[in-house]
């Protein structure tokens, strides 16, 4: 069990493999990177998955999708690859402590115990990672949990394509790399039928919530904006009231065709600077938010 709980840095992985794949709900995006630049990008649809159990359904056709993407990404310069898992598979949480346990084993056990009461699946079958967060207030960790079987399924798909899975991470955690290094910002990231809301101060995540949207956002921008604001307003009130920090910017990611009208509607409603994840470069246009954060963060 200790091996599953070994602390891994989900936000700033090292080394940085040249190939990165992000699994979405019904989609796969692959990219070739050169440092912090995307040089090639491609996408494939994945078969729809359904499940009624406590664990997220395993993505079908993953090996076939990766294999078909490889020619689009250019010749192999390395067999190393990174895989970013969808929000529907990973449970992210911020855990605060009065005092962080000094021994790594004790901190691992404390994080596992916190997850025990909030996971839909058995914590004993989870791969758990965490990172200590900076800051001088209450010490905290940003932690992630995913069923071990899900991770092994994705790693095996990578191996079947002749690649080596060097890093497996979480989409939203990677997207948080693009949150500013100073000030307080709120990230809203849409992923399938859920929306993640994260408030970060000086790169430390203070609030993290996952909102179920059942069948996703409405296509009508006005209705979509109403639904987004219903969850955004309480987050702003909490951050500014309880944390005593003024929100400097709201970032939106993953909203597709709704993104532009939502940016305008949210900015007008909350009176706070609003924008997309701050990434430049034409080659990044087809990348998902997690992949952008992984490469550019």
C-alpha cells in the first residue's frame, strides 16, 4: 500500500516527456512538445463509456486512439509519454491541517484518512498523490486520488503503443499551473458534465469544488452564464470574506464555443477582470486546458 501513497508532484512533473496525451470525456488529444512549446497537436474521438459502479468507467479504445495519433505528432524522438486523466476520474481536494505531520509516512496516512470520507470508491484501492502548498497561513496540501485500476488501464494502453508512461497526472491540477504566481485568482474549468472551481492565492489552492452539471451546460449563452454565476458568486464571497483577499481575476477554460460569450457575461456580472488561461502560440489551439497547463506552466 505504501507504494500507492508515495508523494508525487502532480502539478510540476519532472522529467518532461516530449509526448503528452490528455484524456477527455469521449475525446483524446495528443501533443508533441519542445520545452514549453507545443509543436504538433492532434485529436481523436473515444467511444462513449458508461458505468454505474462507484469507480469511474475505464476509457475504451485508448490504445487505438494513441496509436492513430502518433503519425500526426511526428517521428519518435523518445518513448517517454505523459498522460493526463479526465476530471471525471480524479478526485481533487484541499486538506488543511493545524500542523503538518513531520514524517512523510504520517502525512501520507493523514491524507488517506481525509480522503476516506469523501471518495465514492474504496480508498484502499486508490492511487493517492499530494503536494504541500506554499503560504504562511494554515498549512495545507493539494491532493488527488484516482482508482489504481484506472491508472493501470491507461498506463497499459500507452505501453501497447510502444511508449513508456513516465507521468500520469490530473487535468485540472495541470491547468492550475497557469494560475498567476501572485494575487488571488479563480479558475472555472469545464470537463464533461462537471465544472471545477478553484480559488488560488499566490499559487496555493485555497478552495476547490467540483460541481455536477448532470447533462452539461446549456448551449444558450445566457442560460449557461446564469448557471456558471450561480456557483461563482458564492466562491467570490467566501474568498473575499473568509480569506480576506480581493479576487484579482477569473479564468475560464474548457467551455468551447461558449467561452467567448461567457467571458463577457461573467466580466459584466462580477466586475472583475476575466479571461481565458494565459497561453500564447498557434500550435496550442487544439489542446485542452490540462495539456496547456502541463506544457506551458
